[in-house]
C-alpha cells in the first residue's frame, strides 16, 4: 500500500504541471530518483514534487541539466524556489548563463545588421537608377510622339546616353 505522500507518475505530473515524459527524463538524468513499487511503478514523494517543479522552472528559464545538477546536490531544489533565497553557486551559474546569452544576442544582432546591410546593397545594385526630375541637362535628345489630332500635347521621352 502506498503512503499518503507517495504518488505515481500521473498524479505527480498533474500536481506539478510537469509531463510524465519530462519526469522520466529527469530520472534518466539523475535529477529525480523515485522509489519503485513491487509492481515496478514509480512512486514519488512530496520532495520529488518540489524538485520536479523547480527543475522545470529552471530549465524553462534557460538553464541546462548540467547547470541544475550542482544545485540539486547542494539541496537548493528541496524547497520551492520562491521560498528560498537561493544558493550562491546556483545564482552564480544563472548569472553566468545570462551573460553568455547576452553575448550571443549581441553577436546575432551584429550578424543581423551585416545581413540587412548586404541585402540593401544587393537590392540597390540590382535596381537601375531612376531620374528624380527631368532637367535640360539630363536629356540629350527628345523623341516626340506623333499627335493624332491637332492641339494634342507632345510627350517628351528622355533618351539615355548611347541610345539614338
């Protein structure tokens, strides 16, 4: 018979919001160590629930399993994270991870700017220059469009250099 504080994987998943698959992964990684019942089912205690919720929160914040392992070994995950001041080593690991992310973001931002500049250069090289205004100096010769009827306007068409 199971103790009151023990629960199977489905109940723990429901209580913590951690999927059964994630709970099995945490076990594979050595982050959780549930007991096994005679029938082979995993049995989790209340401490496993606290740890699972903390692990999920830290992973979703961007830490890795390897980042989390020392905090677990130091007992930093045995109390809900919001109820504990935090372990110095765990805080240092999180701070280092944040600094590394800031460096990656800066590098990606620089890469993005270089790519955007390259795209602008390619686009401007591919587009023919467009005259902004027709001036006397920009037109070498003008072809007139034959007017079908007297009194119609004559259209001036600029002819580029090298063209008749």
